[in-house]
């Protein structure tokens, strides 16, 4: 019997944490972070993480609504769940950074 794999909140949490760690290390190892003290990097990273999470949730909601209301009607494809939309948004942000 074939098991249907689903995207879970735990998977999305790990994906978001990976994205955050990637962003932190990318900034910390860049030339822009050379003059910033460690406390500044930590504070900036925390603020960026909060901003990223808020934008991610809002963008995922819009992506799901556009997909389910427009794309699924125009093309004969299935609707997506909110967890799938979150994964799509976070993966796109990782690929484009």
C-alpha cells in the first residue's frame, strides 16, 4: 500500500529554521557584518526573523488563495493546503536568495 506523503507543520518549522540559519550565517560571514558587534547581529537577526515569519504567513495565505481560486479553476489541478503554500513560499525564498 502506497503511503501518501503530506507536508506537516513540523516540516515547515524545520524549513523556516533552516532558512533563518542560512540567512544568519550568510550575513555573519559577509563584509557587511564586519563592523557590526555580535549583539547587533543577534538583534538584527531576531528582528529579521520576526519580519520574515509575518511576511511568510501573509504571502502564503495570498499564494494559497490565488492558487485555489484562480489557478485550480483555469487549469485542472488540485487545490493546495496552507502548509503546502508555506513550503512553496519558503522554498522560493531560499532559491532566490
